[in-house]
């Protein structure tokens, strides 16, 4: 008979402190004695302080960042853990807040940590840390209280007699929300000043401007204060951004060397479009070339003719030559100036070659530059062979300036909130970018109306701008339609008793039913209904006036929800 083998039994030892039998270990101590003799939380402070700014309600995230955080949030817990210096010597298992009264300005955090003690012995311990919330003031609020709110400034300037470039630039800034980090925006005589609380935000704005318009940037700094003990310097940074003084539809005379480097372009060209590069077109040959901003600023030139110098011409005859380049069609045109003031100009007929052959028809009107009667004080113009220069350069097709076009817009543009900051003190208001105010209200209104027409006529330019529905304009259009129907009903009713008038009683009754709701507006109409006593429209015909489709318009409420932070 064989005996079953017995499993070996592990011997017990006595605890070195209390004498309790325990399994043998490297410490030869029971769990209670081990906890009493070894404190793994030694070196971790049980009380700490965090800084809180009452103005902006942000906490200091060491070393210099101020971040917003809610009570008992993960962001606030991370800030609290960063304040503990000895936490890197243990292994953090769990962390969480213990509820406290919000007004107590105390934050209690419960931590669970592990650490290896003695040899191959891991001890886990749970303890609490109390954080005291100390009031302070962040640097941004300090500068605001001292009326020194900005640290970096971007000065945007363009030396041109109009504001169309800044009107378009404003819409690009709004679409890309590039102004979200600005402290304030001030309007100056030739541009805008953007103020920032951080230098990085100003650099980001300069990079955005360089991506949408041809600019050159110069940086400078000024010392505000300096600590001689720590050699710490507080600087203010200024970035001067100059936009090229060439705008869309300007006539430019290029230097001969520059024109040759641009694929043998003629010297006399039109500026077709402005982006981060200048795009020129030769109206005669339809040759197109781009000029990079860096190349332009190495040899800058100014415009020979600008938009205010445009003259309206009547197209007498036009004959396409068969040369095309995209949407442009070369054509020979005969034009005559309209509204001529000098003797002999009204009957003058000019022959020119234009790139608008696909848009113009005999009887249309076009805007262009009259080089025959112009007198330029330009050295590059004097170097041209005037026997080969055209008498007229057509720029774009013009459309009638009717009431229907100006008042029939069912869309609008947003505007940036700006402060009047002109040093000369000439005038007050917003001015430079919007319709209201400005140093010259009529001039700003004229530039704004011209900018709106460009948006209506240029679909490519319109694609880079956010257009919004205008409920007030739609309501005015509805009231005008009701007034038109009311006028029609009255006319039918007045002819109802005439046997030879050709009007039937049923037609008058139908028209009266159609405007039953509009009759209440008869005495309350404050807007011009647009009709004469004969029932003819004062706003002109529709013709081929360009219009903006409804699918291109955005709802301002939905867009505002996306942009608000």
C-alpha cells in the first residue's frame, strides 16, 4: 500500500513588530505595520494653492497659461495635479474631486497611488489633498485695467483713392473668421489697425493677409518695460502691412524688363483679378500673366488709370475676331463716349480691340479709359510708342443704374465692428469699411454701391464672399408687389363702367380678391411704390441686369451659430 504524497506546506513567520504570524516576505512585516512604518505619500504636499482670475474666470495652468475650467471638470483636475511636485515619484491610479461648497474656495481631491517599497513589495494608499483658490489677475486683465490692452498690432494700409479693396478684404476676414482673436479694430485714414493680446495672433493675421492680397510686411518692436535684475523685457510689436496700390480693372503700364519676364506681355495691360498674385490681361491679344507679390515689390509700379477715371461709352458696332481665352472673346469695337463735356467729343467715334466680345452687343454701354484725351504724368507712359497705343481701353460692360437694381436687392453683407481711430480728428463714425459714417460719407456710400455692383456682376468674386438674406428687403418687395396689385385693381375698377373699355366685370372682381389683403396698406405705405400715375414703372426694365440667385444666399441665424464661440 502506497501513501499519497502530501503537498508541501509553507511555513509562517512572526511579524517583526507585532508578532502576528504572516507569510514570509522580504520585509517580514504585516500589512498594518508596513503601512505604519512606510508612508509612500511622503514628499507630496497635502495642501496647495491655485490661482484664479475673477474677471475672466480662468485658472493659471503652470507655467504661464490661463485656461477656462468649470468646477470638478477634467481640465481643473489636470491643473490641480500639475501643482503637486512629488507626484512623479509614485504611480497614480485614480484621482477625483470630493464635493465642496463653491463659495468655500476650497477644492478637495482624493488620490490613489502605488509605490514599490523595500523589495518586490507594492503598497497602495488613498489620501486627500486640499487646494486653496487664490484670487489673482491674469496679464490680459491687468493690461485691460491699465488701458494697455494690446501687445501686438497689425497696421494694414493701401494708398488708393477708394475703399473697394478693404470692402472685399472685410468680407474675406468675416468668411474665414480671421478677426476672432482681435482685442479691437480701429479705422484709420488709409486702412485699419488690428490689435492683439498675443504676438502669435498678429503673426497669424499677417499670414492670412499674405494669402489673399499682395502685401509686404515690416516688423518693429518697442520696449515697454524691463527688469534689470532678471533681464526680462516687455515689448510691444507692430507689423506694417502694405497692400499693393493696384486694384481690379486698373490700367497698368509695366516696365519693359518686367513685361518681358512675364512671357513677353505688352507694357499696357489691365488688372483682371487680385489675390495673393496680380493677374493681368492684354485686351488686344487676350494674353494672361500672373505677377507674384515678391516679384512685384522688387520693382513696384502704380496704376496708370483707376476706377474713378472710367468713362461710359456707347457700343456702335462690334465684330469678334475668333480669338478666345476662357470666357474672354477678342473683338473689334467701335464706340462713342457718352455724356461728353468737351467740344467735339460727343460725335467722336473710336476703334479699339477689346476682350469683351462675348458680352457686348451693338447698343450696349461699356466703361473704359479714354487715352486719347488723357494726360499722364508717368515716365513709363512716355517710353511707349504712342502710334501703337489704343485710343480707348474697354474695361467692363455697364448696366443701367435703376431704382429697381438698388432697392430690389434681397441680400446683404455683414460688417466688422470697428472703432473710429483717425488721428486727424476729421469726422467720426465707422466709415472705411461699412456704408455708414466715415471721413466722407458720400464717397464711402459711392464706393460701397460700386462694390455691391461688382459682386452682382462677377460670379467668381462672389464665390469668395458670404451673402445673407435680408428679411427687411424681402418685406419691402412684398409690399411693393401688393401695391402693384392694388394699383391694377383700381385701374380695372375705374374701367368697369366703360362699355368700350374692353374690361369685364369678372376681371375686376378677380383683381379685387387678389389684393383684398393689400387694401389695408393703402394709407400706410411709406415706401415709394415705384409707379407713376399712368401705372408705368419708375425702376426701369429688367433688361439683362445681373442678379444673385437665391441658392447663393445664406441664413444669417445659422451662420451666426457656426461663428459664435
